[in-house]
C-alpha cells in the first residue's frame, strides 16, 4: 500500500537542498515538529484541562496572555533550546530576545523568531489558532551570545519559515526556499505526513479577508478597494467573497489553498497596522512568495523591509498576486 512520506523522511530526502545543508537546519525543523506536537496536545485538551482563559498577565503588546500562549511559548523555547541548533530566540510573548549560552549552543548557527500562539483570543471559542516561525542564520560570531542584530534581519534573509495550524486537523506548512509543502498530523501514529506537496496560491483569488469593523479608520485606498470587491460585476465574478476568522494563520491557510487576499492595513487607531513584521509578516511573506503570491505593506515588498525593532508593526497585504496588486493600485491612487 502506497503511503504519504513523513516529515522526517521528507527532511532526509530534501536536506541536500536546504540552505547551508549540513543537517543543522534539519535538526532545527525536527525540534519545531516536536514542539508543535506538544502544543497540539495541550490545545486539544484545553477544554478539559482548565487552562482556558487569561493567565492574568499581559504580553509586550499589552494583550491579555491566555494560559496556552504562555504554555506554547515555554514549550517552543525549551524544545528549541535543548536541540542546541539555535543561539537565541525572540517571541511575541517576550519583550526581549533570549540568548542560549550553554556548551551545546557553542556551535549554534541559527536564531528563531516565533509567534507561539497566534489568534489565541479564539481559543475559548474553539476557532483554529497557530504557531508562526521564522529562521535566520546568525550574523554575530559563532560561539558568542546572540545579539539584537541576529534578529533584526530583513525577511529576504530567512533560511526557513512556516506555521503550524491547530484546526480540524493539525498541519505544518513550511518553506526552506524551495517551494512550500504541507504536512498533516496523524494523531493515531503521531507523525506528520506530506499531504500538500508543492503548494501554489491560486492566481485569480476571489476571497478578501479583512476586519471591516475598522472601515472608518482605514486609508481611502483600502476603502475604495473594499467597495470594488463588493460591486456587482458578473464579468469579473464580483462581488467577491468576504471571509475573516480573526486568526492570521487560519485566514492565510484558507487563502493559500483557495486563493485570496488578507489585509491588515494601517489606520487611525493603528498607525502602522497590527501585525508584527518579524514573526508574523516576514514568515507569511516568504511562504506566499514561494507559493507564487505577493506580500507588501501596500507599497513595499515585505521581505525587503529593514527592521528597526523586535516588535515593530507593518501594514500587511498578502495573497494572490493579482489581488495584492489591485489593492496596491487603489492605494497608489487614493492613499
Ligand atoms: P483584529 C490575532 O491577534 C492577530 O494577530 C491575527 O492572528 C489576526 O488576523 C488579527 O490579529 C485579528 O485582529 O483586530 O481583527 O481582531
């Protein structure tokens, strides 16, 4: 009986094509796989284990930290630290990055940035959430503590990026710069299997994903684009379909599979938008470009933005190239 290959088999088969293919990135991806399994298990029993609800703390964004946010953050940090391949990690849940300086990290060549549980406000209402990760080669000397410069690199320097989506099924979707592949977790076997090889975003997407509750605060160009999406024009299959889950990973994943655009624009209440460049926009931008799509801040390619701080926010337009370019045209005309 022919079966799908596992994530482990895929990594072994393809690691020769990984950047700096010396097996370290493979080991790093394997530790992300392990941490993802552990978080998945906690999420699936959240309703029973009385870990739902805010832990009473706030993260650096001033958002209530859900207990699972904290748990997911701790799980990824400890799993990645124990593997010894990274010299440091930065997370949405932590104000500053952590440098790993034990003997097993003396040869570590990578750093990781994560949003350990994106969309966590949806946990209590049983909506899909996810983990987003971004991997860079360190720029500071090997054997020394990680520095801020290791993390403040433009997205075009990522060596790998991806997400886990904890939904009706749990999936790991990632790229090392050679296309995008999706792996579905089989809890009965405890392995991820290659279920979505060579993922490509549909050219002419018909789904737009944005929180229209913020309409009054949006730039004129975005307002005009939304009205264009909503006009009646059978020749161009309009009106388009609106879908917004409030969980970036879930909205992105649907658009990747079906075609579409996700927009979180700047606005009067969010001068630079809401999403963070380093651990939300950059990894998703790498994936969408590797799948044939586009990601910008409305004007500039996301992957070319030079970061200035760990938690900086940028406006985010991401999805089918045709849709992103249409939105960019409206912004160019109307601001
Ligand atoms: P709003 C979750 O907090 C998140 O970062 C993304 O996952 C999601 O797309 C967005 O914010 C939702 O924000 O303002 O529409 O609730």
